[in-house]
C-alpha cells in the first residue's frame, strides 16, 4: 500500500510540474507601439529587403519560465539580414531554455535594407522592455543570443550598448557573422546591413571583433570548421578579441555540420552543444 501511495504521489507531482510548465503562455509585445524612431526605407511598393513585407512591425514574443532561475535571453534569428529563420533558429529554442528556468524571448526584428541602425535599435528597445518587466519575471541577468546574421546582431548588441539597460549580461552565438572584412564576411549580410559600397568607418564599426572591450559580456560560441556560408574565422577572430580583452569566452568548433542547423536534430553534435551550453550557463552565468 505504501509503495502504491508513493507511486501515486510521484505521478501527481509530475503532472503538477507538467501543468505548471504548460500554463506559461507566450506574451507578445510590439517593440515600438507608438512607432519606431527610425525607418528601413520600406514603402508599400518596395520592401526593405528580400522577404520581409513592407508593413512588418517588429515584435517580441516572451516565454516566461515557470520556475525562473533569474536568467532571460533575447533570441535574434538568422536570415542574412534578408529574412528571418525564426522557427528552428528561433521559436524552437524556447522549450530548451524554459526547461532550465530561463525566460526566453524571440525577437522578430526589422531588416536593415542598408539602414544599419534599424536592427540594433529593435534589440536595444527589446532589452528595455525585458528590463521593465524584470521584477515580474524575476530576471536578474538578461543576455542575447543569435544565429548566423542574428549572431552578428547579438554580438553587435554586446559591443554597441549605450547604457546599463541595453548592456547584455551574456551572449550566445551560433555560427555567427562577426566581421565585415570581405575576406571572411557573409557578403550578402554585409550588403544588406551597410550597403554595397560602405564607408571604411562602417566596415570597422560593424566588424564586431574590433569593438570588443574589457566590458564586453561573456560569450559562448558555436561553429563548424566546414561552414561554407559563414567562415569559421568569424568566430575565431571574435574569440581571440575576447581573450585579448580578458573577457570570459568559451568556443566549440565541430569538424563538420555546415551552417544553419540551429535546433535541428539531424546535426550530429546537437547533444554535445546542448550539454556544453547547459554546463556553461550553470558554471559561468549562474555562478
């Protein structure tokens, strides 16, 4: 009888835990409810660039953790500053983070269309939104993450912050575009962000390996040696800049796997990166 009671108790507690997790519904914010302070140049007839519609309004979808551990992260999906790959490089991450007590927020940011300040302004305003709700969601540390061009945006947020409210506490980068150096950059991401004939100043400003300081947030970086779209040299240069400035940095470079895998299970190192990221969060960010 005692064994049966114990099993029933465990089952009930498990169901309660699942129910608590299921009750955490996403909350959607308009990033600029009163209108953005800048424009990507899009009109009804002419989209900003590529697949994003002219009337696109940036949104922040927040998945609060049912049992928060104090951390939250804003995710910037990839898409070459041309479109948003916000499924396997965005929304599918929410369960992984929520299960670990981390509030997850997906940012559908505007494409730059050559207006370099637009995506960054969306991230920074999203950080202000998250920080305004920090007490409600029990956030003590807010970080950024991104994949590919979204990794460039996340690393830009980490190196171009303007005040304490827009400064990330940590950064997680999946196969990121980092540099605007033509030798290693993703050319179309560069073109859409700073234009086909950018100034030397803009090339340097948005080459984030050149913008690292001793105040830059700790970083966790993932890449593959055989990435044919965004050369692994992007991550290597960023890692070296972080180390040079005595910033805590962890990097895992896998021998193969290409580009764009995100949460895809076909990526044969998915278990490894998940385990390593989990360890890093516990040892470096929650410490």
